[in-house]
């Protein structure tokens, strides 16, 4: 007789698959789509791409941003237009540039008249000149600057013959970011959708079946965007362009993974049950806990990002968790309803007829399992050795941050202009170090500020409300290591002024504080995620040894992924390096998503062990889930790889690394390493669960794979 818990699980599984429940579920999801889809279309309106939304909340640079609002609008940033002429700028050229400066001053959003032209120091004719335009970027940050940058280019395109003009500085970089993230709503969405459709067609070999998972994941994405919009508008949830882009990829990738597992189990049960409602009910009962545990692992893993100091990292946590939560709900309710309504014909041309043979016992993963069973210890030892060698590449990973030039995979206008600016002017022009101190100690602070090597000039202090504000131009670019080293020296110097309470901010300070926050977040969040994932696995499998080994294999896969990524970044793609947050993001995604495949596999092995013993259950579980897990891994890898369609180095690197790591987890870790470890350890893998007392077969010879019975 089934336990009360088991009976409740069966009843819940029947709800989305019932003769009435399927229609109720479909109507509820249509209603949710009608309500939330229009709101999701407005998600871009509530994105917060201001610097403060990316910064650590308690950083010195963040405090300077807050205090500096007394002296200047924090939304006002400089647009630097740099002009260059190889033969030198004539007086007529400079006159034409001065006329353009007047036109630029008249543009909407310009907060103050443009400054310049400021010629470079070459004689007899300056090779370059710059015009600085203070621009009010608004509360939306860089996301609102695309059209303004076009207006600037319309003016500068009429420069005299031989004179080239480039928009750079904070506004130029922001405009190029806006252009790059503009692909999220179009290119990224359709690229992810295309990958999912192609992979589903290859997996199912059906011209119809692929449509149901796509409808379910598309619905989940639109509903989740609507929910996030409401939370961002009315509950203070921080959303930026980066988190919105990752949301699209994550929902399509993870949602399709869950769909593949459910469809595979449903197809199995259709061969064993004549009634499609009963088949779906059993499929949900059997596969639902694994799908639910996988989704819960990702959700909790994402929510661990809330512990981050960096606002952009902390904001991604709830955004991703909401997306996964809605996708999980859709795969456990909407997709079962759609599959049950459509019935067997949706699998055409290979319909799973009642009583037909299941060929899992002769498939690729069945044969692979039997080969591993011949020498499981040697197999896992060699696999660990190979992954360990790959992991050594982690030592060469340059993850100390990206310059503005390195942040783009191409060479946008702001990068070209920045290079020209550095050739002819102090590299810190237009992006000074800002110092705020007690007004009574302003001159002492200025003297300390000026004494720092690398500081070219310091403005006279401006006093207001008991505070003094100063700006200092540096010889080095604020996004370079030298620029951040100068910033550290400035902080040391002004902090030593007694009773001045001086704080140093600006672009270099932002870069430095972000790097420090990333180091802190990595040290804190990685152990938390590991502990949470281990706890979920222990509760799911009701064991301790198996979860420990599963977590260890995923961590090994993570380091191997970093090693592979470091090689490709340096020697194939030619990237400058990696963002300081890159290891943390890769870790969270790989551990949370990589454990999914181990959950899919080991919950099936746990189920089969009850009647077959651990080793026979391992081979049956591998044979039964191998194909669908491989397909799921390919889908997830493909969807993350489309992040490379955006011209941003961080997202391209993140997409590549997660794609590589998912393939490692899917094929090598789950298919080979976990299988070999389980076959070698045998029933002790379930310690201290009573399953460890079940009779087991010796590992010496291959175990024949039989079709699992209901």
C-alpha cells in the first residue's frame, strides 16, 4: 500500500494531467500571459543602468557619488569629442571645431555649455583637440544615450577635410554599451529561440513536438518579465541590461532542460499506459521530484547572490530566481497540460504506442555504461587526472578586470577615441579623481592630493554645506592598473590629513572598488552555494556520501572549465583578460545548472536501486536518462553560447565558459565520472541511507541493462 506521502504526490501529479485539470491549467496560463506579457514588454523602462546600480553599496566611491550631488548632478557625465588630423590642425580647423562646440551646447540633455576646443601640445600645429560636453544622462543611465550619441555624430560628421572626430569618455562608453545591449530584445532572443528549436528538432525528429516546449518556455519568459517589471517598479528590485539578458538565456535554457526530461519520461510511460492522462500522471509523479529539486537548486543558488556586496551581482540573484521559478512552474503545469491535450499524435512520425518496445537497453549510453563497468576504478581515476590537468590552466586566467577597450569584443567609437585621447592628452582627461572632504581642511587635502605622483593637476576646492569638492587629473587612464594604483595612493594621502574625513571617488575609484567587491563576493558566495547545493542533494537522496561526491565532481568540472576558458581567451579569441566577476558568475551557473544533470541521473538511479541494486540501477538509470540529459546539455550550452552575439567581452566569455562547462558536466562528469564512481563504490554510495543494505552485483563484469518497469 502506498504511503500517505506517496499517495499525496500521485494526487498532485494528476492535477495538470487530469481530464478537467489540463484545461484549467491551460486557461490559467493564458490568463497569466494576458496580464503579464504587456508588462514584460516594458521591462526596459525600469532598467537601472546608472553607476550606483552596479557599485558596492558600502564602497567609498559610492559614498562620493552620493555626497557629490551637492556640487554637481550625479546624472551629468562628460562626453569627450576628440578631433585628430595627422598633419596638424590649422586655425581654420580649430575655428570649425569651435563652431561645432556651439552646436553641441544647444543639444537637448546638455547640462552646461561645451568646453573647448582644447588643443594638444604639439607644435607648431596641434595634432588633436578635444571638446568636453557635460551631458545629463537621466535616471536611466546609459540605456537612454543611443539617440543622443547619434545627434553628436550628425554634427561631428561635418568636420573639415582630413579631420576625424570620435565620441569617447564616460558618455561615449555608455552610448556604446547602450548600442551593445540593444541587441538583447532582438538578436539575443531570436538567437536563443533558434538554438532551442534546432536542438528540439534534432532531439525529437518530429515536425510538431518541438512547438510545445517552445510555447511553454516562451510563456514562462514573458510572464517572468512581467513579474520582474512589477517588482522593479513597485518593490525596488534592481534590474539592469546585464541581468535582463541573462534572464532570457536562463529561462530558455533551463526551461527547455526541464521540458526534455518530462517529455522523455512521458514518452516512456505512454508505452506502458494506454490512457495518456494516466501516462502523464505517472511521468509527473516519477520525474516531477527531480525537476523540482533541480529548479530549487538553481533558484537557491541564484538567491545566494543576494549576499554580494556588488549591487549588479546582488540584483541578478532575484531576477534569475524569478525566471527559473516561473519556468519550473510552467514545465510542471502548462507543458503537461499541452502534452496531454495533444496526445500521442504530437510525437509523429515516431508515436510511442502502448506496449511498444523501448530501445534504451541498446542505446549509446547503455553500451557506454557496460564498458565503464569493466574497469570503473581506472575510468574515474583517468577522468579525474584529465580534468585535473585541464584545471591547471586556471593559474593562467587573467581575471583582474577589463579596461574600457577590453570590455568590447570589437573596436567601437569610444575605444578608438580613447586611444587617440591617450596619445595626445593626459590619459585621465575628462575622468578625474574626485575628492570630498571637510571644508575646514580643504587646502591641506588639496596639498596632499597634489603631492601624489601621477596627478597632473588639482582644481581649487569648492565649499558647500561644510564639505569641499576637488577634482584631480591623472596621467594614467582610470581603467588601467596604473590608474587604480594612483587612486590608491591618492586615498592614502588624503586619508592621512587629520580630521578631514576625506573620501576619493571617480572612475578609477569605481573600477577599484568593483574589483575589491568581486573578490569579497567570490570568497563569501562560493562556500555558501556549495553548502546549499550539498544540503539540497542530501535531502533529495537522503544520503551524505553521494551528495559529497556529486558536489566534488562539479567543482572539479568548474576548475577544468576555467582552465579551458583561460587557454581560449588568451590564444584563440585574443581577449585582454576577464572581468573580476567572471569566476563567480561561472561558478554559480555551473554548480547550480551542472548539478541538475546529476540530480536527473541519480534520482533515477535511486529509484532503480530499490529493485535492482546500486550497480544495476546505475546502468539502468544511465541508459534511461543518458539521451535526454545529453540533449538537455546541448540545449543549455547552445543557449548560453548565444551570449556571444552581443559585442561585450564579459557576456561572450560567460557564454563560452558556461557552454563548455555544461558540456563537460553533461558528457564527462555525469556520463563517465559519476557512473564510474558509483559502480566502483557500489551500495556504499547511499551511506547512511538504508539503500546501502540492498543486495548489489559485483563490478567485475558488465551488468545487462533491462527496461525499467513501473
